[in-house]
C-alpha cells in the first residue's frame, strides 16, 4: 500500500515537473512579430496544402500554390519591402489555431472564417475573401440542399476545427457529422461513400468539383463566411501592417489579378462579383 | 489498368520516393538519437541512483504507456512554449526520440543485466573505474545482445512515422495522400504502392535482424 | 485541466469508452486469429506454414495506418461501406494478430518438444496433443507478452482518430480545436490513456517477475 501511495505521489510530482518545464523559456508566442520579422526579413504564414484554388501542394515541384499563397506573398512584400521572404507552413483546420497560439506561425491565411467565437482567441484582419458555406455531393444524389440532410441516417462530412461543422449541426441537427483531419481526407471519405455530402465553404468546394468530375456543388450558400487573416492577440502592430498592406494590394489592382488568375476558370463561380 | 499506369507516372513516383526519403531520414535520425538517450536512461535505471533512478523509471513508464500520436502533439504544439519553432520534421524526430528512447532504455537495461556480473568485477579488479568498466567492457557486450531488439524498434519507427502525417510531415504516407486526394482513380494504386514500399524497407530490415539474431544467438524482443 | 473535464467530460468519457471497446474487440479477435496462425506455423503441413508465414510477414511490415485507411477508403470504394470505428477495429485486429502469432509461436516453441512426442506416443493425435498438452503450457509463458500486446493495442487504437472513429484521440482533437487550450486537453487525454495502460503494465511486470 505504501508503495502504491509513493508511486502515485511520484506520478503527480513528475507531471508537475513536466508542466513547470513547459512553462519556462521565452515563449515565441510572446515576442513581437513585426520586430522579429524585420530582423529576420521573413514572415511565416500558415496555409492550406490540400485545398485547390486556395492552397494546394503541387506534386511536380513540391510547392504550395493557390490564391491565399499568392496573396500572402504580396502582403509580405508590402510589409517587409521587395526583399521580404514569405515562409509557408502547411496547416489543417485542426492544427492552425494551436500552431498560431503556440508561435509556430506568425499568421494564418488558410480559409479561416471570422467568427465572434474565434475573435475571442485571435485577432482578425478585415475579410479578404467572402465565401459562404455550401454542399458538395455526387451527381444524381438525392441531396439538393441543406434541408435534405436534416434526416436521421444522413451523414455529413466535415473537417476537425472548421466552423462549418458547427454550422451544419445548427442547420441540420438530425444529421450525423463526421470530422476528418483535413479536406483531402474528407474528399476521399466522400468518394468512399462514408457520407452523403461534404460541407464547407463554396470556394473550397468549387475547387474540389473542378478536380473531381462527377461531383457538384448544390443548394447555394446557407451561411456567410468572410475569410480573415488571424494573428495572436497582442500583436496590434502586425495587424495594422496587414490592414495597410491589404488595402495597398487591393488599390493597386493586384488583388483582382490574383482573383482572376485563380477563379476565372471555375464553372459556376462568378468571380467578377468578388472584385475589389 | 490505365489508372495504374497514370498513377505510377514518373512525377508521382518521384514524389513518393521523396516521401520515402523523409520517412527514412526521420527514422534514422530518431533511432540514433533514441539510442544515445535510451542508453543513458537505461544505465541510470540499472545503477540505481537515489531519487534520479526512480524518477527516470517513472518518466519511462509514463511515456511508454502513452500513444505516440499524443507525444507528437505534445512536441509539435508544446515546443514553441520553450521558445523553439520546430518544423514538422524536427517535431517528429523529437517526439520519436522521446518515445523510442524509453523503449530502448528498457532494452539497454535488460541487455546490461544479461552480462554476467563477473565481467564487472573482473574489470574493476584490473583497475578500471565503475564508469570506465561500464563504457568499455559491459556496454559493448550488452550491445551485441541488444542489436536485434534495436533493429526491431527501428522497423516500428519506420512504420510509426506514418502517424506524423497528422502534423503534415511530408513523409511517404502524406505524399501518397496528397496524390490520391487529387484523383480518385489513384486511390487503389497508391495504397498498393504504399504497402509495397513500406513492406520492402521493413522486410529487408527484419531479415537483417533475424540474421543477426542467429549469429549472435540471442532472443528477439517483440515490438509493435 | 479541470475546466476541460468539466466542459467536455461526456465527450472524453465517450471517447474513453470507444477506445476501450475497440481495444477489447480487437484483442479478442486478434488472439483467435493470431493463435490460429501460430498453430499453422508449427504444424507439420508445409502449405499451412507458408500461408502463416506470408500473413505474418506482410502485416508486421506495413504500418497500421495504411491497413486501417485501406479498410476505410479502398474497400468502400469497390465493395461495401465500412464506418470509421469498424475500419479501425479491423485494422487493429489484423495488425495485432500478426504480432500475437509471433508471440504465441514463441510460446509453443518454448514448450519442451518431448511433451509433444510423449503425448503422441500415448496415442493422442497431433491436434489433441496441441490442444490439451502444448497450448495450455504455452499460454502460461505468453501471458506477460500478450499483456504487453494489449497495452500496445490500447495505444495504437489512437489510429481511429484518422478515420473519425470517435475514440479518445479523436475527441481530444475535436476538443482541442474547440476549446483552444491544446496542451491541457492533451494532458487530460494522456491521463485517460494512462488509467488503462499504466496499471496493466505494472501488473504484467509483476507477472513476468513471478514467472521468471
């Protein structure tokens, strides 16, 4: 019995040591991003690598390509000057918040909707892209809109950490929601018949529909999803720089050029509406 | 059939092999790191230093009994709190070293225990200090007995690296997912290729381990 | 940490239950399948030995994640639908059974071959000697390694998180991204895993000492 008590005591004390270890050092999350970026001449952005049109890994050269990647490059040049380097870290919806909070990345530009809930945890720029949530289904599916999903026995696929799963739980409470780890996994699960529909923002879904003939976006949008650039709380300088850079990029026409580059060939998507 | 030919295009294969390279690189770095740290932990456990040895023992017990996936999350999300910014490659290596060194510590400890006690006494009698005897006489002999078990651990390391796709480590598994994520027809070919590539690497290693085991005449440890 | 337990207690508990359930199911089936292949490996029939060897070598040398994803993604694409929990449990069973087969085979081999010869000489068939004489002795030797396999099974069940299997790790990921307190969520998850694995591993160590 004594031995058991001693073991438990040791257990607790070692956990305490671990926690103590975790709390010392100079956390990256506390450093000023702008000061460090100017020293190193680099900004580290968290981007998606599995989302066509926004951020997708190109197998040919191992580079991530997409609207958000290009926009992040343009913003970096605005903030740090023409020699500024943008570094990219692949994130998923479930890893992006912890990565930002813990200081692995400086900012998130990864199809992240501005929500009041998230705004309590991070600071957002104003919207750089206005998306809306929609559904992707196999052609000929009985699902035509979100109401068709609101039956028990229907399964909707989403991604861990995206707010679209919360939205769908509100809009179709009877449906079962499965959360996969990223969009590539969710799309593969849809193809394997693990769910009746995949839900997320229309921009992402249109990208999937382009890549996967036989699947289409249905039902229009049932929410508004403005995408913002997220930074840690207490990085006000950095947010100001981003806001200014975003305005510059929009004014110079660079924004519209990037929009046309990525979205002009997407059937069913009116990119002209989105021009700024 | 056509989908197989398309799936195994030069570009896709090159991308897969790059991924395999990352898998092997991470595994090799991890096994070296975890051998060094594992040996230290194992010796501390063996010689029974007051306070330190029970603490190390407890650390080993806790880490060994947690899923590797959890250790990966701890390192990837936790290291920035110490002022470090690990890439997914470094985070995986560190997580693997933490996890595997506890496995190796136990292997090292039982390896040392298997060396006859007379060896230590003899070495001490001929004028070596305890640590000299440990380093020059005992460990090399224990090492021989441990090699098959270490190779076994190396195999599980290679397999376990696939779990790090969850923090977007660009390894073999991740690269295959990127490829099949972009085209449905590639799913089956990619899974076949994944199985073949992992199998070849691990099988070669397990044959080597079995040869060594026969030659060294010791019993193999199971590892999953 | 206490706030995580207070807010997400039911999710964590559900995940804990699913992890335990899938580990127990997998252990049961992988024991049966593993013992079967171990017996195959020790039969005098060459065909069965080859079959067992192939099965064991293939599944020992492929990552669990690949096997599990195969059942979650590939099988439904061509044959029939398998949900995440089932796919994960099947993957775990197949993967673990290859290791259990090796363990049980080592146990059978450690039984003195004279036992088999003696009981054959007494008029028992090969199968009867295996069933009543050799296997009971073998199992005594393999209980500690089997216990360790079960611990591995519990840890490996975290692979269910990749296929939305609603296990502890999956719930942990969902809670971590919902609560945004990543580290304390994972500490809670870790504690819950330890509740299962730590006592088991101490018990196995005790058994090992007693048998040695």
